[in-house]
C-alpha cells in the first residue's frame, strides 16, 4: 500500500500505481469523503458518464415528492394563501 507525505501547503501527490489503477487523468475532479478518522478519495463522475445510468430501471416503489415517509400514500397539502395585511386604521382627532 503506497503512502504519501502531506506538504506544508497541505498537498499530496497521488502515487503512479494508484493513478494507473484508478485510471486518473490530469484535471479530473476528486471528492474527499470523511469516514470516521479516515479519508476516502474518489473520482467524481462527469455528467456525461452518468447519462443513461438508470435506463431500464424499475421506478416502482421509489418515493416521489408527494410522500415524505416511506410507504406513505399522502399527497402534498395545498399551500394556504398568505393572509391579506389589514389596512391601517386612522384615528379621528
């Protein structure tokens, strides 16, 4: 398992072995995930890489915007209209 040293500018270099294994490219974005007292460094997929990822997926049983609890068949309540602000009354002198 390769190891690296954190520089005084808090930078690291990803070892060649890791770059090749993960097929990392210059300019590629990576995400740091804190897991307990450890850090996971994972490549962020580009939007183009995600196109079609759900093709053929069965959407049954997924929660939609209507229900906020699993298994809830509740539909969202319509929003009440904002109360009109009463006109200021004028006192006669």
